[in-house]
C-alpha cells in the first residue's frame, strides 16, 4: 500500500546482492548497514555491488541502491562477510510475487509492546544456506521495534540501519 520501501527490505536485498557471488560459496554476513540518502517513492529498486576488499578472513562489499531509472543512489549499503563457505540447507525456492499486505504482517511480526517485536520462524523467512532467520528479516524486526518505540501512533521512517551478527539466531 506504499511506494516507500522499508529499510529492512532494502537490507534483505543488499545482503542478498552483496553476499552471493556469481560463482563460489556463499559466506555468512558479519555486519550490514543501510543508509538512506533521500526518501522517495519508487516502482523498482536497482542494486549494484562492488567488492572493496577481499582478505584472508573477511570480504567487504559496498552496494549502491538506485530507484527506477535514476543514476544517483537513494541509499547505500556496506556489508562484511566471513571468508568461509556455508553449507546449503535444502529449502523450497522463494516465489516471486508482489506483496499484498504490509511486510511486517507478511513475515508474521507482532509488536508485543513498544520496542518489543516477536516473530515465529517459518520456512519462507529462513536463510536457505543454513536454516536460520534471514539477516534482512532480523533487520526488519529491529526496524519495527524502533518504529513502535518512537512512533506514538504517528508515521515514522527508519533511515539508517546498522546490524552486527554475533551468532546464529536460534529458536527461544
């Protein structure tokens, strides 16, 4: 119902584009940031990732996000990945479809109280490479928690997101 894309959704896209090389193994994300330069309505998001540094233990990638036919980015992302492969867990392939409900509802997120959001893991929100909740979904939970804490009933927009993944997320 909106043409303004959630920053959590942008984090999902940036994580996928920057962390999945055309060939070779997928590596775990250690940190991910997305920063909006400007807010604008859009029909399409285009992402272009550039590897900035490859080291023995880490890979550092910058992703530029542009809207529709524009050349100037409306958002940027920086991500760090561990240089070790992850085994793939067989999961159903995602189905490409437009959302017919707000993204928070689509992933099953529920605001329990201001600043506290809960979500039950399901196959369609798990990372297909190791079976944990996809990092961008976790970013969206943080976004929803921040909105619920600060919004007070008024619409708010999270414009900057910085995430550090310290360990796999487990049920409980």
